[in-house]
C-alpha cells in the first residue's frame, strides 16, 4: 500500500503545466494507492463541467461545482488518458487569492465506499481564508482523512481548537485511520501542534524502517513568511502501529523535481497492524 500527500500550491507556481506533467508522470511510475492533495485550486471564473459522464468522480456534496481547470480533475484525466484510472473527490474550503476555489482532493485506485466532510475551524465563511475543511474517504475497512489545518499561535482560530474538533470527529470511527496533509505545525517545535497530535497518533515517518531527513519546506513560503529553516510540516499519521517499509520526501529536487512550495511525503506500508507484546 502506497500513500502520497502533497500541498500542490496549484496554479500558483511558475511553469504550472510542466509541473503538472511531472506530477502525472511520477504518479504513473509509482502508482500510489491513495493520494491526498491540499491547496487544490480551480478558477472561480472558469466554466463548470457536466460531471454526468465522469463516473470516477464522487461528490462530497452534490452542490459542489467542478470547473474546467480544477487541478485534481486535470491530474485525474491525464492519468486516465495514460491508462491509470483513479476515483476522486474534491472539497472546497475557501476562496484563495481572490480568484480561486481552494480545497482538498483525494485520488484512489480503490473504490471509495463513503465520504465524510466537516469544518475543523470556527469559521465556516467561504470568503475567509482561515476556514478549514476536512474530507475523509473510506476504503475497505480503513478511513483516510485529508487535512490542511491552521497555525498554533493563530489569534483567531488556533490549531489546538481545530485539533479538538478533529479528534471528536475521529473518535467514534472504527478500524484503521490515516491522517494525511499539511498540518502547519513543524515537528521541531516542542509542546505545540505536532506533540499534541503525537500524544494519541503515530507518525509514519517515525515508524518507518527506512526514512530520509523528512523536511518538506525549505524556508519562507506562504503562511511562513518569516521562516528561515527547514521544516517538517507535512505528515501521515495513523491511529494504530503499522509496519512502514519506507517514508520518503518526494518532489524535493533529489527525489523528483520540485513542483510546489511544499515537498510531498510518500509512505509505503504493510496494512495489517503489528501486534505489540
């Protein structure tokens, strides 16, 4: 089982079509089972697609409109044209940069059995860039959630408050759960968001038999304008101890070209939980 999470920063990068092609080629080569994308944009002004002919799309909400340049749609279509069919879904969170619908997307090689979505943030206003949605898909007996959460010291809506909402939502679910995404809380910061999550969840990077340095951000990026150090902001957590063959950073210039202001995280795992004596 191969998982990939990536904050795509879509349509905001230089040479976006070249980077889209690199992403598609990498997915074709690796054939990740489940992919979580954050900052998946579509232009508000673009025409809406009639999705009646696209049975691979599963709506998180029937009112959601998919525009022609929806980044996840573009990726999924190019993959399908190359012979690799992913089921997919997309959930808008808020308006981004005044011109985009910004949201979260999943692509899955396996049938999506169920979709859940909720707001982690106090704000549910679509014109507030701090509004944070979460989407989850059920694949067989496991849940996968895609998160792009806020900052620890945010004055309006802290990570701690958002995490409390998430925890309450996850608690009644049974089976294995995987949390994938941009948590906006670096692993290097003690007694903040990473440590809070790590109290009850297992970081697949730490569980991995083989792993690299792990950092997914080089320096200052959107949301981290004053940062001057390498950060590990993007994670895949699980609620059970599982056997992780490998955790590696991807799209970092060493392991495939850079395509976003975040690097991705790729994890290969044995799905069955380990028995701890």
